[in-house]
């Protein structure tokens, strides 16, 4: 699993992003379980994730961060990245971020798409 442990801090909330190939909800849940073996991630406020399967079916989970899974999914669709799970983790810092929380999710996914090795993209097919 590729991981960027510290992408951004905003008003004391800290963000990380992780991901790996996955082809089903069961594989996504297994990868999430693997991530949460690390106590730091298990204790995070939110582990929001999304997966766009090659059959076109979208799978997402907000984990209490309403709307965040949809943002990850939309970004995966735009990048045409299928069969790859992306998890954005937030540790709440005590100050609500309002709409900025969605920008932070986008920042994390963009960082992942730029830095993760071996991502399948349409230009490489």
C-alpha cells in the first residue's frame, strides 16, 4: 500500500492519503483493515475512501465525513483510475473546517495521483 503520511495540516486537522490496487468492496475493506492495524490510522477521526471498479461500479464510504467519499470517487473518475482504492485520513484538530474540508480531501487525492507509483492511466494503455 502506497502512503503519504502527511499531506497537509489545516487548523490543526492533519491529513494523510493511502491507496492500493483493489477490484472489489471486499478487497477495499481488507486494505482498510490492513491500514487500521497501524494504531495511528485506527485512531483517526475519518478514513474516507472510494474505489471505481473496472465494471464501472462506484464504491465509497464517508466514514462520518459527509460528502468526502463522493469527492474521492469523482476525482478517480476524472483520472480514469479504475480498480484502485484511495483512502483519505483525517485527524480532527478541534476546529471545524466547513467547506475547506473538501479542498483538503482534493489536495490529498491530487498528491496521491501525482506521487503514487505504477498507476494505470489511459495514456499508458
